[in-house]
C-alpha cells in the first residue's frame, strides 16, 4: 500500500500559516520570525513532512542538498561529527549527502546544482579552490587556509592542552610522552601540529624534554609505548594520545602489563568519545561544531561577507573521583 506524501498545503494548514511562509520557514529564510519557523518545523515533524527536492530544485534551479565529506566514519570523531552535522542541516531545511572524499564532492557538484558543501578534513587548498568555484564551502578544522569567501570552523586546542600539561606538572608528573601517528604525518606534510605543540611548549617552558622513542618524535601506536617499556626505556608517567580509542587501547595494554592506570601512568585521550575510568580527555562539542558550520553556510547562502570563521574551544575533562590520583608516584621499573 502506497503511503501518501504530506503536501506543503497540508503542512501550512497544520501550522496555521500561508504556504509561502511555510516554504520560507523550511528553507531557513531569515525574514521569517522565529516563532513562526518553530511552528512550521513542529508541524513538519508531526506530519513527517519531507520536501519534494526535485520540485524545489526546478523552481530554484538548485538542490537544497549539502554534500559532506568526512574520512573514516568508523573513527568516533568523524562519526559523531557526521551525526551532528546531519541534525544541524536538517534544522535549516537542508538535506545532507555523504561523499567519499573531496574529489567525489567535485563530481557531485558538477552533476547537481547543490547549494553548498561542508568539508570535515581539508588538506588540499587547490582542491578547495576548485570546489569553491561552483558552490559555497564551509570547512571544519581546516589544515590549510581556506580560499577567500569560504567559511571555516577552527578548533583551538591550545587552552585545554596547556591547562592539562600545567596541572600534571604541578602534581609531580614530569615524564610526559606523546602517542600519535598523526604528528609525524603533519611534520612530513607541513601541516600544523594542533594538539601537541602546546604540550611541548609547556614542557620547554619548564626546561623538560618529552619521553620519546629512540627512532622518532612520538610513539606512533599504543603498542610502541609498551614495547618501549619492555625494552627498559625511560618510563613516562603521562601519555597524551591522539584520541580516546587510542587511549583506551593503551589503557588495556598497560593494565595487562601490571601497570597501574592512573597510579603509575596517567593516560590522556581526546574527543570524549570513548573515555575509560581514570583517564583524562579533551572534550570536543560536536553539536557546537555543527551549529557553527551550518550558521556559516547559511550566512554564505544569504550572501553574507562578514566574519567567515567561528572558533570552538574544547574543554579538559578530569574525572572527579580520580583527581586525587595525579600526585607523586613511586618509581618502578618494568
């Protein structure tokens, strides 16, 4: 049995507004008063209204579709960001569409007259310029300077990592290691080392050097940390990991070796996507990132040329129950 679609006329009647008002409210038109927009969106939710994208595209010669390109959706960071972006785009009447990579996004923009796109991992400025010639572009935490007219949501990790490192030094933890396979890649490609440069700066200010492997700048995997310990290398009492999954992996490996976490080694993750008891993390607010991105996109679609950047500042998360475990530790050899 075929289910009949709710029409725009039925939606406007349910909301008690004119059809044109309902249409503008669904498209995010800033001239519609907030209380009317809320009434229309509530009615759309009750009736499970879905706009006819083809009809809208024929009228406007443009699809209200916003392609998203995010790598590794299996990674909790990108998976959470994708979910938040989809909800935020739906809130302004846009339909998200996933792309495999930025090259796929170029193909999609050529085949369809999409209204704009959001790129969650921008590392190629020339490619960004190609995309920006055809549509509005917003990047999230771009590793390259976006072209003129593009929006960017920057993530300022420095305050949280400075706070974390200074707290740890004050409590006597001075043997700091970094576990990240991304840092060597950034150094090789000339990208900014966003998170851990701040950790290194604080250590340098305290006349300290990080605990490093013999053959690199950072430990590239949790297994590399435990191999270093088994080989009799200088033991760290803090390990900063690239993300929470890496921190959880290291947590398990250390416990399997009989090392107390956080008593002997405190593990610090990032993103607050998979935080284990006793670990610290740097919390990224994915809903805020998505809200900033959609606000910038709407501003670009409305012809705005004001501030085309928003800044998100993650927060340090320290478990209250384990806060007292960050004091001076006994020396051990493994």
